[in-house]
């Protein structure tokens, strides 16, 4: 899995709750794998990690 694949999944407007949770887990796994600074910039400065984290937080709160 690479950063572009994950971003493509993030931009999919038809993601289910389960898909959002999987994307979040995949981003964290990707970042733990010590990617290049260029790849890290895709998620952190552009706000993708924050956006996905907020979506997943909402999903988890809804499930309670």
C-alpha cells in the first residue's frame, strides 16, 4: 500500500463507516512504517489524517 492509494480511498465519496475505520488504521500503519518525508506530508500537512480521524471519531460516537 502506498500513500496515493490511501488518498484515493479517502476521496471516495461512497465510503462506509467500516471503510473509514479501515482507512484510518491503514494511515496509522503506513506512518509507523517510516515512510519518506514526502509521503508523510501527504497525510499530515494536507490534513488528511485529521479529517479521517474526525470522521472515525464521529462513527465511534454514533455507535455508542
